[in-house]
């Protein structure tokens, strides 16, 4: 959530940020709502002062034995008006807070301006994509031919964008998750096993609500949601708490299923396992001192990239422009892995610094030495999704005979299997 005082005192700062993000939200809406809130608050405070003065005068007159009936009538009218204004003021305050919940984070100064993904800025590439001397197959076709993917049965049992993993594919997903977790543990992340359902307050805390409600799976008759990413429970782990400054930065990781309805994503990456309603992912979350958070973002990015290098997968890193960043992010790096069947780099990790945006919503603070309590900065990143990593391994490791060579680092996790052969 944006700092209320910043919007009140420097509305031009937020106006520029919204323009850079190409947002349909306008600061003039806030100014009108806040002006009404201030006006009502001033009116009700004036009436309360008048009521207090009148009450004191009435007490004096009553002790003097004078007629106080007219003053009692006036006092009753004041009380009724104050009661009505209190309701209006609370409603006006709620309208301001509701508006603030719709406002995205302010981009960092280092974020390039742009409308959409076409204006993202490439920073670097790692490894040259392999040259194939045979027709390259798409990962979904490879997985089905090798007996590991079954979309038809999953579609019959559930619906589109679900899959059964069989044999080697089920083990490969487990191997990838264990490999990712082991690497993160070596980098100092504390592994967490969080709830897969969270409440509305938690979704609001990380910015999924109210804006992205249509992309979430909600439970019927319960105010619970299936998590779209472990970012939600991990970030809310410290909601309402004040951390010790000496404990910053602190880092957590978790492997969970993720559930996304992908509303509005029809027709995009619907082949294979790139965009599923349910998928396994390891998530990284860090809590940092405001003076150190952008350094922590670089560290987190390095952890995501290191996984791909160990998996021998070519990738590139891009800085997202203002118009392509996520709602809660102040700065985001996307790591995109090479998919040879499409001859394109596809996002496999997003590492974001959300500054104090989520911390304000979830009330996560720390106490600086000798200073007032302040909001921490929160960061999150994929480290990594197992499905997309599997897709990249299949496409990049495929052989002429239809088999797939596995990255050397995964062989111990696969029980010594070096190559996936047809079942």
C-alpha cells in the first residue's frame, strides 16, 4: 500500500508513477475522496467540541436552577447529528482506504519507462543455445511420447490445463523440487512448509486482493483461497509483527503446489505445461532493511540464475519496464529460459523488490536502533517452478532418437538415471 502521507503531501509523485505504469487510476480520485473525508472529520470534530461546551454550560445552568429544556433539545440534536456524521466519516475513510488498495507500487528510479514487455531491457545472457541437427520437438509432445505426460486423462478428471505426471516425470518433478530446496538451504534460506490455504487478509497483505480476485481459486462458504504462490503465506509469516533489526535480512523458501485460474490468459502458452492451473514451485522470500533491499534483490536474482546454470539451461535476464511490472513490485528482474521448440526465451523466474508496499498492507515492521519503528522491505522470487524447468530440460536435452539427456546435477536426484527413455 502507498503511504497515505505521501499521496496527501506529494500527489504529483504518485501521479507520475501511475502515468509511468500506464494505470487507469487517477490521483484526482483520491484528492476528491480525501477532501470529503477531511471535511466530514472537521465538521464532526467541531460539533463534538460544541457538544462538550454545551454540556458544560447546561451543568452550570442546572445547578443554578434555571430552565435547561431548550439546551437539552439542542444537545440531543447535536448528538444525533454527530452519530450520523461518525457513520459518514467512517464510510469516507473506508473509501480512501479502498482506493489506496487499488493503487500499484511506485516504480524505483532505476526501472526503465515503457508500456509493455516489448520495452523491457535485456541485461545479460548466459550460455549459447544449442544447435540441433534434427527437427526439435515441443516439450509437451516429448513428455507424452516418453510416457510421462497424460493431458487427456487429467482433462477428463478435472479439465484443461491439468496434467498427470507418470514414472520418470513424477520423479523428475520431485527431483527438481528437492534440488532447488537443497541449493537454497546452502544459501541460508530457512525452509518452511506453509498452509496451502490463506484468508482474505493474507491475500490483501501481499497485493493479490482486491485487484486479482478473478485469478484466484476461492473456497465455497469459507473466506479461504488456495495459494497462487508460496509468496503469500511466507510474506504474511510476519504480518502484524516487529522484527529485530539484527535479524535482517532474513530469508525463507518453500516448495508448494500453486493454484491459478489464469483468468484473461486464454490462448497464451496453453500447449504443454508452461501455464497450468496447478503446478509445483519453490519460492524465495526475503525481509530486508530499507537501506539494503536493492542489494538483496541482486542476491536473490543470483540465486535464481545459479539454479539454471547448474541445470545447464541457457537463459537471459531482463529488467521489466514500468508498464510490465507486477502490482506490488517496485523493481522486477525476469529470468527467461531458452525453449528451442519455440526459439524463444520464456519467463521462469521473477525476482521483485516490493519495498514497503506489502509491509504496509500486512503491518510488518522493524525497530531501528535508536529510532522509531519502520516498515521492512519485502522481496520475492521464483526459485524455481518445477514444471517450466522440466519443460526446458526436455526441450534442451532432447536427442535424435527421442530420448532426453538429463543435466548432470540431477542424476543423483534421479537415482542414477542419466537419460530418459521411452517407457
